[in-house]
C-alpha cells in the first residue's frame, strides 16, 4: 500500500508541475520523524504562492501530503525574505489523519538563492507535531 501511495504521489506531483508550471523543490528534515520529499510552488502574484507536496517519513505515518499557500511577510536584512506558510496536511499510514499546518519560511538562507528553511507545526488529531526542514529549489 505504501508503494502505491508513493507512486501515486510522484505521478500527481509530476503531472501538476507540467500542468501549472510549478517550480519543484526538494525538502527534507524533521516532521514526525525524518522526512524527505518534493514540493511544487506556483506564484500567483508577488505576495502569494500555492504549494503542493508529498514527503516520505520514518514515523508511524509513512507518507505526508501538503496543500497550502505561502504569504510574503517581510525581509530579514537585505537578502532573506520571510514568508508565512499556511495549509492542510494529511498523514497517511497506520493512523492516518488530516490537520492544519503553519510555518515560517526563510528564503535565500545564508545568501544562497535556491536554499530555504521551514520551521513550524502541524496541528493534527489533538496533537501538535513540530517541523524543521531544509529545502533546495530546482
């Protein structure tokens, strides 16, 4: 079942990136265990982007899906934009649950344009799951 979910998520991400010209991002870090996955990001205007993603996870839930938005807040210094990420998150696995996600996204981390860091929390099934991830934009 996990293999089918991973294949389905990969096909969905690749198809959506072709249909909407989303910019793909590789992301990994801590999210209910160690996680690695792909995110697609499509800018609607200068201050808002849509996000769609899937991550494989070493926790009880083997797969995590994300659908949400990224809102511009401010610049930290001259080189690091700060964004607010809000959306829905779904954990697929032994328990399977759906919830909300909120995070701070630091773009151009350490002055490297494609590198970003995301720190926040998933509010799922009467619990809060913290996340800390690094990502790289293709």
